[in-house]
């Protein structure tokens, strides 16, 4: 990626957001009033029901657009399918679930591409529109901003439990419903209040995506662990070592720049848990925090004030820019 980032193909006067800041989507200005926002995401099945997988995959891909303040416009399906071992009826269920979620978002499916693959994979490349002056990035956070998170943490752990037949019906249903819920309401709330910095919490977990935000914004952050929203039962699963390999890798990676307090090993894993279609993490001017929380509530979304951005500091040692207390 470092070699690609230096390529001439990644630079253009109208490329407003590229790969340099590890943001959620690319933004390319068409004119003074309109910019394209583009992203792509796909993954192997994380739940048992094919229709739920399609719904979650669509919500997950669209989340990158919502995090940038964009309105979804079109989508292309990406399919890898083992044609000799899985029914095409199942694939039809996946596609129908995704199409229903795209319709809910007002996003038009315009086509896609499929290949024969030993392991099933599904996702979408999605395109949206945004005013170039209203792009929301992960690089505009400021010291003193409060950090507001939507959606509970723990979907990586719960989907691992689903695969191992260890998740209760209630726990699995709660996680599936959350993952299949669009971040459209959260995006509308932050546009209404005027948020400048945000990201969505997905594969790198809360701390991984927060790390991208603080590096891009040249700030540090403090997280209040007790304020984090989590799914019921997820800590018990983590304590029983029902944890995806991705979350273990995440924790190893974020430990390079994070200093934990007295959190247990399970709690640390939860803060780094690899999420699918997680919530939005927003940095808001402190005086606007109450207005944002109210705007979220008006949209039917629960927001959680989980910490703040601070002046860049390495007081806990070289490389430490995030503290969890």
C-alpha cells in the first residue's frame, strides 16, 4: 500500500480524499457543487441466513459513504460463488437481501460481477454524492472534541460464536439486527449538527479506527471504557476465548499506540474487536455534544459519549496516542 500511495495514479487536483489518511472512502470532485464518493467491501459469510448476509453486506458497504457525509447513489455486486457445492437459490437469497437494503437506502443496483470461487464471498462497490464543502473525513478532529459512538461493540465475537454454535438466539438476533441497520440516521444527524470528523467502526475495531482518526488529525484521544456500548453476553464469550483471529491481530496492532488502564484481557479484546457494519464514531465540538445526541435520538439512533480528543501527547511512552481508562 505504501508503494501504491506514491503512485501518480493516486494523485489528482480533484482527488479530495485518497488513500493517504486511511479514510472510509475516496472523494473525487466533479465540479464546485458535486463530488463522487466511492468505496468497496466484501467478505465471507458471517451469519447462517443467506438473506441476512446480503443485508449486512449492503449495510456495511453503505456505511463508508454515510461516514463521509455522502448520499448513496449506485451499487455494483461482487460475488464469489462455489457453483458446484452451493445452490444458486442461496445466492439468490443473498442478492435479494442486499437489494432490499439498497432500496431502503435509495441506492440503485446497476450490475456487478461474479466468479467461481471455492469459498463464497459477497459485497458491493458503492458510489455516492456529496458537496465538496461538506465532506466529512477522519482527519478533521480537534483537541477538545467529544467522541460519540453509535451501535454496540462485539459483533466480531458474536459472529464467531454463531459459527461455533455458541451464541444464544437472543444474542445472535441482536447482533444481526444491529449489523443490518443502516447508518443513514446517524449520518443525517451529524450533517444536521455540522460534524467535521467521523469514521465507521468496522474491521480494525474501535481502537484501530480511532487510531486512524487521531493520526490523520494529529491529535491524541482518551476513551472512558465504562461508557462503551457493548452487546449483552459478549464479555462472557470473550472470556471463554470465543474471539476471531482478526480481533487478536487488532489488539496486537493497537497495543503499539494504546495504553490501557485496568481493563481485563477480555475487555481489551472487545475494544479492538473486528466489527462488521458497526456504528459511526464522530468527533464533535464539545458545546455541540448535546445537540448531536439529541439529533441522533430524533433519528432513532442511540449515541454514546465515550471520550475526547486531546492535544497530541506521548506521555505514556513513545508512540502512545490513545489512552483507555
